[in-house]
């Protein structure tokens, strides 16, 4: 028996270091797991995989998460690690966080841990706080198919609003989203409990919903974004039922509160897999619900500039994540929404508005519409507007204007944005290069560079749509498309 069932352990022993590439992790998993582990025990219909037959070791689990589960066990409660951490450990990846689930109620957790804070309305959860590290502990909950009660409320379409009906592990499992996220690591005997075939799906590289796919997406449409996020991050495929259900239910995302979508979209785009995520969201019709104006502008595009710019912006932020640098959502939003803003401004100019007013008004409209769907704090929408406003000023290179621009607090981001536009081909590369040099050289060199005779003949974009000026003083707004 042991000979058949030790593949997961072998896999772990030879790969102590976490693997970043999803593809490599999965290939290694499969290479070392010619057969799935067979249950040596079953528990209420679940497969129990004992410690010698899987690769999750306590050495890979965070010290604080272990403290929490050991304390719960000592106090006589059940305690399991569940969700992404078990999935990631099985795949040889470093988990982002460790989630604990238990039969202790939030009030009991609060009494047990002095460093405990109860949070959440939709789900009451305990946060056990160790400095900057937080271990999230949830009490087992029942699935949404139970008769709604005081503790559980849902909308007419079936979306769950409040869900505090406590249960046992075999209730809890059915309310989780995907089979690969529903594996439990039991601290009592270090076994893994699998009710839903999650082990098989990890091996097959499949994202499969637990239960009826349409129903599960109707209950919580954000699961569609989670499906895409896990598929991209792990290099997994969506099960055909999951794919079909996304095509059918994508529009339901529009009913999700903007603040929740902010969190999900930030995770989707700033986790280092932005380009693939963008393509996959568009493929499944999810992107158009999240960014309607961007989708419209992409479908109207007459050249590849706007899409190139979005892709370049995503590539840059993926690279920053890879290099361990910080990423902020506002730069990405600025890149995504730039073309819709320019298109809107041009419509206004065509109707007779002054270009400068059109620019200002279009920026307001586009940002207001977008934050209704995905919230953005005000300081970020302001930052986006500043980056956009600076673009026109890069054209002025004579006299004191250039040096003024250089000391603007948002100069760096605005310059990066200019480079992005140049790379996409919507402004001449010469302009971006001029600004690159201007930053590097001495003051006396800078003065020389800004003399009228030092200017190149034309810095205008190669190809653009222009509109006739309404007034002599108003600058023309150029669309990138
Ligand atoms: P990661 O933390 O790597 O992003 P995760 O799977 O751990 O992935 P979390 O958001 O931390 O994701 O959630 C922990 C677990 O809670 C999930 O694995 C899943 O079992 C459950 N879960 C989270 N969100 C949902 C949801 N919207 N519907 C059903 N179950 C969910
Ligand atoms: Mg997690």
C-alpha cells in the first residue's frame, strides 16, 4: 500500500523550495504522482489521505497558523487548515496566507485568544493577530441550500447576503467554491480530508465548482473572477461546466458592490499575471462588465495603439511584481481608461466644446462611471487625472515649462505613462527619449535643451485623428486610436 501511495511525500521531500511557475509546479506534481492516492479510510463519504501519503509538512506551515490550530486542538476543538494554503502546499507553492476552520464559535475564539478580533457582517470571522501577521479563523458553516433562516439571507436571484449558520466540516465543505479549494488538513492526525475530489482535480489541473455551476455563480458572481484568477495563477483549465456557466452568468457581476470588486480586481491585475488575466477576462465576457467603457473603446479601435498600451502597462506591472517592487492600481486604471477618455473628449470637441474643457469633462465622466462599478479611493482618481493632464505638457519643451514639469510631484508617473504611450506608438519615441535625457543631464545642459533652436522640427504623433479647432487658443486633443 505504502509503495502505491507515497508519491505526494516524495514530491515534497525533493522540493523544499516553493516553485513560482504554475506550469513547472503542476508538471512536477504530475510527474511524481502517476496514481492518485487511494483512501485508506473514509469519513462520512470523504476520502482521508493519511500523513505518510501526502506532501504537506508542518515545516511549510506558518508558525502562527500552527500556534492557532494547536491551541484549538488542546482546548478540545476540531481545527483544520483549509482552502488556498492546502492547495498551494500540495502544488509545491508558497501559500499567500493560512486559513483555519474550526467548530469553535466566534465568541469562543474571542475568549480563547487574547489577540483575537471578530470581523465581518456577511461572514463572521476571527482574526488572530500576531503583529503584522493575521491568521483568519472561520467557524464551520452550513451550505446555502438549507432553508433560509434569520442567520441566512439571500436576494431574489439567489445571491447570499448574510451567512452565519454554523455547522460541521461536512456542512462546511459544500459551501466552498472549487474542489481544489475544499481540501482540509487535519491537525489531529495531519491527514488531508477530501469530500469533493479536490485531489484528483489538483492532479488534473482543473477548476471545477462544487455542485451546480450556474447555481454557485448565481449565489456569488465573484466566484467567476476567482475561477479566472486561479486558472491563471496555477496554470489550470476551467472545467467545461464552469466555462459555460461563466458565459451565461457574466452579467451578474454588475450586481456586486463596487468596493468588493475593487478588492477582487486588484488581486486579479496586480498579482503578477495581469496580461493573461486581461485576455482571459475578455474571452469570457467578464472584462466588459468590469470595464464597460474600456471594452467599448477596444472594440471601436482603428489601430492597435489602445490595446498595446493596456498590454504594455500590464506587462510592466507583472515585471514589477516579479522583481518584488510595489505596484499601484491607479497607473493601470490610467492606462485602461485613457483611450475611452480621449474618445469621449473628441466627441465633445466635435460637438463644439473647447478642447481643454472637453478633456476635463471627459475625464470626470469616465472616472465617475468607472468608480460606480469598481470603487477607487479619491486620491487615486486624482492621481489618474494628474497623470493624464501632464501628458499634453510634455509637448512644451521651450523655456521654463520643462523645468516646472520636472518638479511636479506626479512627474515620475506621468513620465512613465509617456513612455508607455511612446512604446505603443501613439507619440514619437523621440519625445519620450528627450525627457529621459532631460532628467539625467546637468542644469546647464537642460538650459541648452530648452532653447527654441534646440527643438526638433515636429514632435507630433505619427498618426492620429484630429478635430478642427473651435477657438484659436484651444489645443487640439489627439486620440490614440
Ligand atoms: P488565495 O488566498 O491564494 O488567493 P484562497 O483559495 O485561499 O486563495 P481566499 O480568498 O483566501 O482564497 O479564501 C479561502 C477559502 O475560502 C477558499 O479556498 C475557499 O474554500 C473559500 N472561499 C473564499 N471565497 C469564496 C467564495 N466567494 N465562495 C465560496 N468559497 C469561498
Ligand atoms: Mg487564502
